[in-house]
């Protein structure tokens, strides 16, 4: 069995590596990808200056799209010899000084700048770009500025960096391309008037397809299947290797450690066996139901890849294949509510108080309440029950405060409401009635009379 064990371990490593680091292959959005490809290629090979924004929700694949385009272009000598890539991230470069320092380092111009004193940011940037010129504009080295989290650069003082970059791109002082990547669709509104006037207003949107469940099934199949020998032969043409001299920018880490299927080898028998199993999974009705429910919750590819990563993590000697049970279990975990799980861990007294709050909320149309109101409602029911009689007031107050710490209830702030005694402080319920009902139904060893009380406010 050692061969079978090795095959399972290799498969798990291969699939995990593909799910996490396969940033060079991008599927779908062909028109948008071609647009970005042409934009960067024209900047490098023809010295055109451009600016553009790539917009779309988080997890849709904006960074993967840009990385896949660059992985394709950097394999060509005409591209990587004619241009420099400057990668700036709004989360890292939190002001213009840090951004300029990083840009200087990525252009390998620290020695040229060393000791020079500049009057303004614009002069410094102009000098950097001047250093890259080699006689005339046609021979000048192009610079591609890739601004990740572009919306955060809009909060920098006076938007100096953006103003100067867009100004250079518009006036064609030097061949540069400014490509901003952001999840904020209204980012144009954040730009100052002078910055906006210099921006080309070229916006490329990546928006999810909401009725493409067949595409989701195809993705599921593609990400979990092993490549056959025939597919491995086409990988060299589809993913040409990037020369090491094209990867000399240490700050641009997106192109480092890319997924390389050539590092893994499988027996042809195992590949056939595994791929047949995945085909059967895709045809299984129960699998389709779980995948459809997941797709209804979230249509984005990024979160779906992370779910598959969890699924692949379950592979071992005892579970050498992905089963329908594992997929159903993953679906249940995905749909489960964390607050319901927290509620299920409460003591019987605490769940009784939550039920009292639920009934108060139903009767008074979600009006706020205080401890005394809930105690009165709880005591009225407890006196008629057999298991909850004789609980002392301080014990109930302690349970009430614990619910507050767990953020199931929250005090209503404002005015003089905070200056009253804690027994009379007004609170709101932060749970839905459905969450409470679900938790009570699932709680083990809960007295029957409590679950009956949850369903009816009549005592």
C-alpha cells in the first residue's frame, strides 16, 4: 500500500498548491483580460502612456487576472527588457513618502537619488523617470505602476502621488502605465478634481455571473482533476517559464512561487482512477444540491477555492478520495450560523432568558427591554414549571450580564440612559427569532417544557 499512500499524499499536495498558488492561469472574462494585456503590451513595446482602473468585488480574481497577464508577457524578452514593474500596495505604502521610497528601490535608482535634495514630490518623481530615458522617447524604458488597493491611495495627503502619476501619463513626458486595482466601485468619486481631470477614465469592471452554475461545476471539476499526460504536454505552451532576470523586483512577490505542475508526478493508472471518481461526484445529485446551495450564497471564485482547500485537507490514508459525505459535511459547516453554535453552548438558565427576550420582542414588536422586564417574564413561567423554580435574583442577573458579554444583547446608548442602575438599563436583542428557534431545537438534553415554552409565549 505504500504506492497508494504516496499517491494520496501527492494528490493532496498538488491540489492544495493549485488552489493557493496557481495565479498564472485565469479563466473567464476574456475581453477584460485582453484589454489589460493590450494596455501593458503597448506601454512596453510602443512606449504608449496609459492609465486604467480594474474594479470588482473582493475574491473575483482582479489580482489573479493581472498576474496571469504579466506571467504571459514576462516570458517575452521584448517585454521584460523594455519595461520596469513598480508594485505599490495601499495597505503597505500608507503615505506618499513610503510609496516614493519603494518606487525608487524597485527602479534600482537609490544610487542616482542618493544625496540629492528635491524641492517637491513632483521634482523627485520627474527625476526618477528622467533617469530611465535613453536619449529619446522611443528608447526610454517604460514603467508600469501597479497600484493594489487603489482606494487607499486616494486618502493620502492632497493625492500627490496619484496627481503626479496621472499627470506624467497624460502629458506623455515618459512612457508609463498606471493600473489601479480596487474593490470600491465608486473610487472615481474619491479622486480630487485636479486628479480626475488627468485620469483617462478607462475603467474595466469584473462583475460576477449570477446565473452560471454550469460554470461553477466546470470550475469544481477543473480544480479537482489531475492533469493527464496530454494536458501536461500543452502546459509548456500555455505557461512558458519566466526568466530569472525578469523577476529581479523583490517587492513584486505575486510572480514568485507560482504553481508548477511539472514538480508533481503520478502514475497514469492513479490519474485515470481519480478523474473518474471526480466525474462521478459531479454527476451525483446530492453533490449538485450542496454545490448549488453554496453557489446561491456566494458566486465568487476566491471563497469557493478556500472551501475546496478545506475539502482537500481531509484526504489521508483512511479517506483516499473525496466522498459525497465529506462534501455534505462541508456544506453544513458552510451554512451553519456561528451565533446558533454559541447559543447551543449556553446554560439552561441563560437560554431561558433568551427565550423570555424573544417573547417580549414578539409581543412588543422588537421594543427594547431591561433586566426587570425579562426577570418578570421569566419568573412568571418559572413558577409554573417543575425544573426552574427557586432561582435567586443575583444568579439571574449574573446570567443576564453574561449574555451581554457574549453580545447577544446590547445596551441602548444615548442621553441619560447610561446613568441608570444596571437592572433598569435598556437593551436590545441582537438575535433573530429563527436563530433562537434553531438553537433550542438542536440543544441536547434541554428539558421538554423549555422547548415548548420557546414555541408559545402563553404561560
